[in-house]
């Protein structure tokens, strides 16, 4: 629990209420634990037991100081020290590295962060790309049909064009028409369709 940037309590949730009650704060009978802990940091909302008026902490600094001297804080530090000792002794990082190395493919580099080789990555990405395209058959087939249709139309513009300098201007005009019309902007990408599907779900 934080009060003005100071740690007033850190520990198990079932200990928080009892900790502040031991400090001299009173929890009303029908008040929940969450509301009680919230009222602790509010001078106008918290209630102090009779006889504890001069013993309970008042400011955020007082809460921090009292907690640091408490048994709960010492238990936290002991738990942290025990955990760090277990880390030094068991070395789970080495076990994780060994597990990564054992799971790597035979042709994968030992220095690589990936568990499969570069060719396997390319193969996996290629298969996934075709699966994405085939997942939206309407867009995939429509785009290919439109591309073939445009290829036939544009190709017909070159039909019976003179092979002399007289056909240079005509061919230039066809090429100028070709660049904006070959890749229409109104074709919906399958990636965009899949993204919209995820947003709907």
C-alpha cells in the first residue's frame, strides 16, 4: 500500500487489515477491507482506537518508518534474501539456456535466438502466407482475376503496333496508362480483412 509515494505496507493481503489494526486503527463493523485500507491514507476518513491517539502514524513518512521497523518488513526482506540465495544456488537461467539449446533444430546456429534454421523460418513464413491468402478466398481469387483481366486488356493495346519509330509514342502512352491501373487501390488486402475480423471478435 502506497501513501504519497511511501510504502505503508507490503505483504500478504490477509495480513494488511490486521497490521493496521495492530497500529491502532479501527475498522467499522460493516466496512470492507478494501475501504478500510483506503481510509488509512485519508486523515479525514480513518478512525483511531481510543488510547492510540498519540501512537498511530500520521504522515506518509511515519507509515514508512513504522513499516520498516515491523516484523512484516523483516519477513519480506528475509523472503527476498532466501529467494536470491536460491537463484544463486539453483541457477535457473542456466537451465533455461540448456532447454533452449536442446530444443533447437540440428541446422540452427548456436548463436541464434531462434530454435529453427533460416530455411525453416522461410518455409514456415511461406506456408503461413499462403494460409492467410487462402483464408480469404474471395479477395485472393478476385484480385487474381482482376490482374489477369487487366493484363489482357493492356496487352491488347500493343496488338498490331508498328515495329518502327511510329509506334514509339503509342507504346509510351500505354506504359503511362499501365503504372496507375495495374495496382488498383480498391483491392482489400487479406491482412486487412484478417485484422478487421480480429477487431470484431
